[in-house]
C-alpha cells in the first residue's frame, strides 16, 4: 500500500505538470486555432527570468516571472500572430516554428548556450513523512497549484465576462465578432492566460530541474501537444485529462519495465499513445463541432 500511494503521488504530480503544459497550448488553440509551438519558449523565458531575479524574495521572483512571461506572450501575439491571423492553419504552424527557433537563438545569443543553474525552492525538493509514506513536498505543491489553477480557470470561463467572450469565440468566432466581441481583445486574453499557465509550469519545472537551457521548453511543448491531441484537441478538459494520462502512463512504465528497458520508456509511451489514437482518432473527449476562425 505504501508503494502504491507513493507511485500514485508521483503519477499525479507528473500528470499535473503535463496538464499545465497542455492547458497553456489548448487555450490559444481553442480561441484562435493557432498551433503555437513557440509556447515552449514562454516556459524557457520563465526559467531565465528566475535566474535574473533570484536574489529577491521568493514571492517577488514568482510574480516577476509570471508578469514577464505574460508580457512576452502578448508581445508574441502583437508582433507576429496578429498580422497572420487569417492565414491557413499550415502557414500558422510554420510561423510558430519560426518564432520558436528565433526565440531559442535569441536566448542563446543573450545568455549563451551553456546551461544555467538555479538554487531556488530547495526546500520543496525535501520529503515529508505522511502516514509512513515519504512524499516530496514538490509533488504536493505541483498537484495543489495545478488544482487551484484549473479551478480558477474553470471559474474564469464560467462566471466572468472575459470567460464568456473566450467561450463564445471558441464556439463560433465569426458570430462572436458579429455580436460585438473584438477579435484582438479576446485573442489577447487567450495569449495572456496561456502565458500565465506557461509561466507557472516553467517555474515548477525550473525548481525541479534547477537547470535552464535555451531549448528548455522544447520537451514540454511536445508533451503538451501530444497530451492535447490524446485528450481531445479543442477542449480544455481534454487537454488536462491528456496531461494526467501521460503522467500516469509514464510512471506506470517506469515501474513495470525491467531495468534493461527503462531507457526506452518514452518509446513505449509514444507507442501506447499511437495505439490509443488508432482506437480513438479524435481523442478521449472528442471536441464539439466548432466554426473555424474567419
């Protein structure tokens, strides 16, 4: 039982982190139909921002990192995606790749390609004993933060004017514009929310790894898109479910695979994901039919 609880906490913690990645991507896609691979660089920016301001009190470090990433997300929309919003999805995808590689090289030019280490939140890596089970504080914090953010996002979408505008735009963007919802404003909301989620995910990932590199966000953004697809692309609940499912499968494979095959864990993971998509091509929670952005 002790081992089961420990593995369950590990799966929930990793799944929660993956859920943040996928929600950050899904928010933009749900409103603007933009597959934004440059979202990974927002996670990277969060890590480097923490390195720059790490000498300040920890609440300030977190707040500054979130603010900087949100501003970076808004600038990304304003400088690039606003001008190509009417482009075909394939063109938007290629543009997002271009923005991603541009930001990676810009970060490398400014901060060099050498990994940067960060001593922040070391207390979270320690473990506590709960009912005889050793649980890392970081795992509990990750689960708690994700639950709070998902609840806050749910309330934002359900009970606020901003949320109603976002939901209307995700269902039928053209009709939402005819009803007076300004496209630039609602997409800016989506980028700001996406940036905030990416910032929190980047902060947690930086604390966990204590190392940041220019391609720090590449792995997480790949996980985010895979989780979004298997959960049901276009649905926030599907994105979160996909993230938790990927986390659970990853931990399960780490447990059941023999030592000689653990190095190939990710190959088994993506093999299972391919099998799942063959059985359910539209994901676990198929999205409702939506009217595309025009």
